[in-house]
C-alpha cells in the first residue's frame, strides 16, 4: 500500500518563462537550486518524455525516475520509481514499494511580473518535514538564479 501525501509549493520569479525553464532544467542551474536539498546534487539523463533520469548526490546515491510528461515551457512530470543505493537501482525493496511510484510535477505559467513556478510532489511521510523545509529554500535559489542578469 502506497503511503504518500502531496505537497504543493509555488513562487513568482521576475523573469520570462523561457529563462526560468532553461535555468531550472540546465545542468548548471539544476546544481545551483537543488543544493538546498543536498549540496553537490546533480542529474544524469534527459528531461525528455519517456526518458530515464537519475537524481544523484555526490556519493552517487539518489533516485531513479522517468519523465512521465514534458510539455515545453509548461510542465515537467517526473515519475519516481526507486532509489539508487551503492550504484544499484532498487525498485522492489519495502523502502521503495511503500511509496513508488511517486510524482513530482513542475508547472510554469506566465503571470504579471514574470513566471509562476508551481511544484506538486508526492512524498512519503518520513520525508515531509525535510521537503517542507527545503523546497522554499530551493525555490528562492531558483528565483535568484533566474533574476540575475
């Protein structure tokens, strides 16, 4: 039985949608704003629909996912499928089956003054407080990254 709840976050960034999209999903930009979750985090793979993507910490541990939906400049839907531990994908342990699959959706919308970025994230209860603390910091890092010249 899946044990997840959905968390929601949003921020308005004073920059065009194209800038926010590019900086959020680029290698350099991703490393910048996700440092709020884990210093040195990065991704391997592609943001294209149907592709596998791995979200990794400096140790190489992390999460494995596929891109469920990709609508340029509007939506990225990430379907988290498992953990990566000691270089191996784990799709079947109790640690994973208690929550997987879980979705993390990024929505981009042009608004007066720039772009609204909305996050919807399915999360296991044991990670809820961590995400409640980390997402606002990550979104403020993204805002600063996108609003600089």
